[in-house]
């Protein structure tokens, strides 16, 4: 490992060394508000990396600070689970470009004071990866890179405590492979082979991948499927203590060779299991998905009741000081209600799952679930709030979309925008016509970007022009919080009406966010923790003294007059 780190140190380009020094001189830089992230599939967004570079002006106009493309490294041919079955970590998917194109994108972003956050699938490789190919050819060194169980009885013993990720489309966690003489561990799909991190060679290989990409200009890594890295019989094989130690070791090595690189944990688990990804015995990830708050926001919106969010916000405040949440409304994955089971009753989860399966204002679709759980939800954010749905008030639908994004920008952490949400992009019903995608319901919310609609919205035109302007303004306002000295965690406030989501940021200058979760006008008569908050940051307008009145789905960011 020492040799790999020293080689990466020696090869690090000067511009990246300068970035390392700049961030080292600003400890806690990840705590800044308004580090807006934009996530997307390259092909759905722009076609390829060269065309993506041509779209950077649009993203910069939106206020984006970080680009987070979903997997773009070379994947297996055919079904690759949306690129999450990687065949080569050191090559770009040929249809998207080359490693030279990726470096050019990274350099262009750096010149604009923007960063590249890349998806690295660290739990598994494609069956076609060179390591797996050598393992299938009988090389014992590479066979030890994977988990192979040699009897059906042993497989059954493991399966007793495992939870299927895709119980409908890929049941079970093992796939028999004649070349391997047994059953290969495949947590996700049969063509995705889980790596064996009990083998130190696997850790070193993946570390060298991170170091290689970091020196190509990648400024951050999303560690995909991080909870699954360690296997222990008799457990769910998720979030084991060794998993957290592996991430801490990645962080320690990067601190020596590429210290400005940030790590993001993709851990869609309960908060008790997510928090250790920030580090227990040593620092680990600087960022983690705030899945609990995201899911609770959708439940609160359905019920017009802030209490689910209040419970999760209280728990999320337990993050360590060096860490930040990645706050989001939607992403490329399904909305997993079961991950909220520690903070909501089963009846609540079931009701929300049913609501977003096309009931009420929603135009979502149910997805699969493990036995004993409730179905997850698929759908773009605009569809889930009712944009484009017959019989739904469209002004209120767009207001719901703006409200959700206004909340996540006001929270402590980095806000994430999912591709197309800034223009109210809807579901892609056509995925069912593609044989390679038809069986995977999550393609419903992976549409191609509508650039005609985007150009119109960016000019402030059309019904969705207001959404684009709002998201851009939320990013600007979040960065204004830094200038105003607003810091600290979001802590819920009791304002006497559960239709109102209210929270304060607890350090620095006083700040309160108020969001009306209902389609009715709501009057607020009770004082808010004795704080004097006469100024709405979003509109730069004074707030009249006395009772506050919030219009349907209105959001206010209140602070002292600057």
C-alpha cells in the first residue's frame, strides 16, 4: 500500500496539489452551505462527455458547484444495471468517451471553480471484469477476490439472514457459476460479483483505482453500495464494523496522496447505520446521503404533517462536526420507505407507499420490496408532486416541487438536484419498449433531458421557468447563509401547527425556515423560540411584524436584516 500511495503522490499534477493546499487551509470547507450538486446519467443528459462539456454554461447558470455523473466507467455489454456492473475501472464507457475526455471535463470544471464527483462501484464488479475472467479461468489469486460458496447447504445457511435487494427481479444473493465450481455472491444482479474485502489485495486494488482517478482530476467519489462490503454469517451482511474500518482506511490513504478529495457514502440505511460512515475511530466519509430526511419529507407532504421530518431531523443532528449531509429530493434509485422504519410506524410507511402509487396528487409507481416490507416508489419528483397529472392543480403541483427543494437547500449540508427536476421533467414511460430496460422499473425516473424545455426554462419562460428560477435562487440564498454567518445543524421547532415544517440552524446568526406543507393558507401566531426574524432571505424583503401568514406550499427563510 505504501508504494501505491507514494506513486500517486509523485504523479499528482501541480494544479491538484494546489487544490489540496487550498482545501487544507480551509478546514471544515465541506460545512459550507450551497455546494450545489447536480446528478445525472451522461447519456441521458448530453449523449457523451464532449457534449456534456458544452452544457456546462447551463449548469453554471443554474448555480451548480459539483457535477455528479452516475456510473460512466466501462461497463459490461448489454444489461449493466445502469452502469453499476463495471468491467474496467480505468476506462470510460466507450459510448461516452475516453479517459482523456474525462480529464478534459475535470479540468474544465476546475477552471470554473466546480468539482467532479464520480461514482465508484466498490462492492462488486461485472462478471466480465478481468479479475472475474481470471477467476473463472482457474487463477486462485483472482478466485480469492470474490466470495464463492461451494455447496447449496452453505448458500442456504447464508441466505437465512440476508435481505434481498431486488426480490422480484433478482431474488437471492448467490448465483451458481460452473466455471467457479460453486455459487458466487451476487447481492444485486447475477452479473454483479461481490468483492471479498477480507482479502487485502482487494482493498489495495480498489485503493489504486481511487488514486488513479483522483489524479485524473476527480475531486470526490460516491462509494456505491458501501454498506455491503463485509460479510459475516448469521447477519444481514450490511453495515458490519469492518465496513466502516475499510472506509476509514480509504480516507487515511487519500489524506496522504489526494487530501482534497471528498468521499460520499451511498448508504440508504437507518440513521444509526449511516452515521458511522462518517467515521468512528478515524474520519471516513465527509458526506452521506440524508436519506431519512428525504423520505420523511415525502411522507410529510402526503400527510400535510411535519412530524415525520421533525423526528428524523433530530436524529440527523447527531452527525459529527467534520461531516455534512447530502440533502436531496429524488435520485436515480427508488424511494425506499423501509429505510424509515425506525422513525415511522408500519402503517405510515404503508400509507405513503400507497399514496405515491398514483393516488392523490401523485403519479408515481410502486416498486418491489423484501418480504415483510412495503413497496418502494419509482417516479420523477415532478410526477410524484402531480406535475402533468390530469385533475391536479398545476400551480399547486409546481409549488410542491419548489417547496421540497427550498427545504433541502435550507438544511445543513450540500443540496443535490436530480437531472431535470429544475425543469419539472416527468416520467419516461417509454422505457417499457426497450427490452434491456423494460424489467427494471427504476428507468421510469431516468428520462432523457428535454433541452428545448430546459432552454425555455433557463430563459424564464413557460410554466417551469419559475421552477428553474426558484432552484437557482435557492442555491444563491444558501451561499448567502455563509456570508450571513448562519451555520450549525437544523433543529426542528414547535410552532403549534403540524402543517408547518419549521426548523432553525443552531449556530451563528439566527435562521429559521418555515414551510407550509398544505394546500391551505396557514396563519402562525406563536413566537418562534423568541427569535426576531424580520427578513426573508429568499425574496430580500422585510417580513411584517405580528402574525405570519403562509400561502399554500409557501416557504420562508427568515433571518435578521443584513
